[in-house]
């Protein structure tokens, strides 16, 4: 009788999804590379992002 060799587990494709935790400089960090998107008066200051939001709202029927 032969003993089957153990199979290696497949890497989890979703292993890097979800919350990223860590506060060391070498940990992966979450941030918005485009800035906060508002000017000093609190109004949107990124016309491309504003247009993308409007397009998305029109597509899914939500307010934008």
C-alpha cells in the first residue's frame, strides 16, 4: 500500500484583501494618493473625480 504524498496548500488569492493593519514603516500602508479632494472651503477640487462620481451615480441610479 502506498501512502499519498501530502499536497501543498494553494496560496489564498484573497489573502491580501481586507483591512491592512500595521504601523511600522515597512508595513503596507493605506492612503489616498490623490489627496483629500476638497479645497480650503470644503468644495470639490478634482474635476476628474467629480465627473467619475457623476457618471457612476448616473449608471447605478443613485444621487451623485
